[in-house]
């Protein structure tokens, strides 16, 4: 199967007076069409910077240092602003972190939804309005919401409006960055299921970023575990949960409290700073299995077995 | 058996909104509606207070701490009203009832070193007679919580992680040795990998200094992990209480059932099989004066649910719920 998105050795840095902050530092993966692709990791590991880089929504001081982002045979990095603008919403949609706060407080919901459509396609006002209403219904919102202002809606309802807007122009890829953080469990379940249904009903590929592994376990097909600007492990969700290869994934999966575990252990130590990543394997200062080579040589990121990639010296 | 450690008796809290400059309509929002519970304190327990956002959890915490006054009802600590404590013996109350807030960033002054919160406590409550002794007990307490004093003493808040900042609060509690700790969502802002360390520390502390804890959270996975008892709030009313494991295994109230059902299980082999139906409800419906607070969303709603408020009653030994589905059980056990 031809992947819909291929990221090759992507580096996204932030310029600072202390030198480059290497937030995303050599990341490669490919996303297959029609899957929910999860990205997990601790805060500061580069998840959000990675997806911002892929969609090229990064703003200075961040910049793309090197790498390739190939989306359906187009290199997104070489595209100009105008060409990119044309692709947005129609091909690529983005649900940014805390996006429920990105609604314009002085416009009615339908006006905002119609705006997105009218500026990107040749569509009449009437058609746009109808599309907005059916979009709202699809995410389980009553049509009255269309005439409301953002302050009249709850956080979960606003998040649904954003999801509805992001699918209006039937993009092939939607990137959702922490869409369920700060929502209640019941609302969270509803939103996660709406996201999963984007793929099931519209065949949209979804990149789903969240720090909560339990949320990943519910809807994701393939999972990337990031650590310190790099990928620790990639595999199907069943493999990563059932038989994690990288010590970091092992500890992370074990650190999630659940109804079925009586004792969970955390991962001691601190996530390192992107200004000064540890030498060798970036996880070695916290890794219980570290050997002398781990502090000297950076492990290569490679296929360990069919469909499974990891970067760890122990897997050599 | 003496006085319970903490007794919350029929507490109601109303907030008034609007009415500013006479431009908008004045409205009263009932954040907490006749809530009662006790923490016996006979043996150290962690009681989780669970509910969705806006259910009144934090309002209850603030009232226990004396940061808010209840509109009606009273909160008794060791049999004496908290208002009296705060008037007459404020220092003793503050020492015995401690708090851990949600935001591990907000409580530290960025211009002072983090250990100031520890040394201040030592000084304020006279825990050490000399500077050397103060230094020693601080170091000892940090080690007891699994923290490395050499990494943390003299550091500024931005130099340490959120998890460490929250664990320093536990060190402070170990120093002060309060009888009751109110923890308001202490791990919601820290990373998953560091959460369990905090939670394990908290449990260790419970047995070590024999304290009880009211643990406020919206996350049932965490409540289940850390607590002995659970109290479920729904829009300001208590709908179910009981021993944690038993409530999660077999929730009685339809609201609790809905909550437990929505918990994501961190195992891709056990995904949700049902889908949630989202029914929007207006604010007025949510704050219905009459009837059960959950009646507009309850799948088992009966006519009486719309007109009468179900009382919180014992359904099984140690298990209480406020739901008319169990009226027969309640009737049968009523003393004739």
C-alpha cells in the first residue's frame, strides 16, 4: 500500500539565544491511508512541534532545518505559501491543541463554518450553510447550535464544532493535536468516537496526538512513541501495548493507571532538555537497562521485525 | 468512637452571577446542593470526590479549607465548626488541614527557591529548634519521599519538573504531619510517567503519618488507583458513595454507570463496544430545582424522577446511592 504521508528525517528546531532548540530531531515514519495514526510521548518530547512541522504551520523562531514531508507525491516543504493555503482544509485539516478556544467569540457558529468553505472552494452561501448544518448533525450536535455563539456552548460541544468544521471539505488527512485533553470522561469518549468515525465513515486518515495512552488504546491503529525529539518505537497499537520493544515504551505502558492494575510504577528521572540532549541514547539516564554503549553511541532507528521499528541498542 | 475527623453537613453553596451595573439579569447558580459526608479518621483513608467539571468538587474543597463560606449547612472538623476554628484557632486548623492544589506552577513564587515552601513551614509551625535541625529534617523528609535533596535544594521553580514540584508538597505534608489533606486534582497537570510516583508517595504518606485525604479528581482511573472510598458528585449533588473497588465494579446510580462506562481502558484489546449518545441539555435543565439532577439524561427515567429528589440512601451494606430505581430496596430496609 502506498503511504499517504511520508516523513523523512524531519528536523524542526527553534532558534534561541542559547543555540538551536532541537525539538524534533530526525524523525521518519509513514502513514497509511485510512488509518488512525497515534503519536504519544511526554510533554516536551516534540509531538506538537512535529505535527506543526508536517502541516507547515510553525511560526518563527521555529523553522524546518531539514528533511522531507511527502504528502500524496507532493513535497510539502518545497510548496509556496499560496499553494499550501489551497491545500489546507481541502486536503489537510488541522485541529490544534485547545482548539475549542479558537472559535471567534463574536461570530455565530454557522458563520465561522461557512467562512472556511467559502474561502477555499467555489460554493454558494446556501450550499455552505446546508453543509455546515449536516456537518453539525454528523458529530451529534443539534442544528440550533448553528445559530449560537461560542460562549453558549460547552467545551465538548465547541470541540465537536471544530471537528465538524475540519471535515467540511472532505480532506484526506486530519491532524488532531490533543483533542480530548481537559474534557470530561463522558465527553472525551464521545469526541474520541467522533474522531474514529471520520475514518470509518469518510475514509479520512487521522493523525491523533495525545499524551494519554488510554485514549490511544481506544481508537488508534498504529502508534508512534516519541522521546526527546526522536522516535523510540513504531508499531501497531496491539504490538506496542502487548509487547513493547523499547524500554521507554515498556515503562510508559506500565505507568498508565488502570482499573486492572493494582500497582503502577512511574518512570523516575526527568525528561531531558531539548537544548542539550544527553549523548548516545537520549533515554539512557533514565533507562533501567542501560549499558556502557548507550551513553556513547546513538542507537539506529531500524526495523526490528515486520512492521516494527525501534531505536535501542538492546535490540541489536 | 469519638467525633469524626471531618463532617460535612447539608452544605449548600450558591453563586450569584450577573446583575453587574443592573445591566444583566441576576442569577443564582447552586454549585453544591445539600451535600453531606463524613471522614471518620479512625483509620487513615483516602476518599475520592469524583465528578465532571462543574459538579462542585472544588467548591467543596474550598469550603473545607475555609476559603469559601457555605450558603447554608456547616462543616465540622473534630466536632467543631470550621468557622469557629478559623476565628479562634486558625493556626491549629491550618496545621491540621493541609491542601495540595492542582497547579504545580502557581503555588511557587518564581523569584524564590523551591525549598522556601519547606523552610517556611518548619519555621511557622516551630518544627525545628535550630537552622541545622531544620535543614536536617527537610533533607530527611525529602529522602523519605524518594527525592534527592542535592538535586532540589536551592533550585528555582522553573528548574524542576511539575511532578517534583507536586512531590515537594508531599514533603511539606510529611514535615507538618496534618490529620487531613485536601488534594484538588494534584496530578492532572503532570506527565503520565510521573503521576504514579506521586500517587504511590501519597499512599505511602497516608500510612506513615496516619492522615486522611479527600482526593478530588475527574479521572476515575486515578480515583480507582489511589482511593479507598469514593463519593460521586453530579451537578452539585451527591449521587453515590461506597468503597471504591465495589463502586467501580458494580456502580448503582445510572450516572456512575455512565462514568465508569466511559473510562478508556489502556488496552487496545478491550475497546468500547457501545457509542455515547450526546444529548444536549440546557443550563436550566442541569440545575433543575425539582427532581433528580440526572433525570434529563437517565436511560431509566421514571415520572417520579422529574418531580421528586431521590434521597441518598443505603442500598447495600456500605453502599449508598440517590436513585429511585432502588426505592423497593430502601422501602424494605426502612425501620417500621
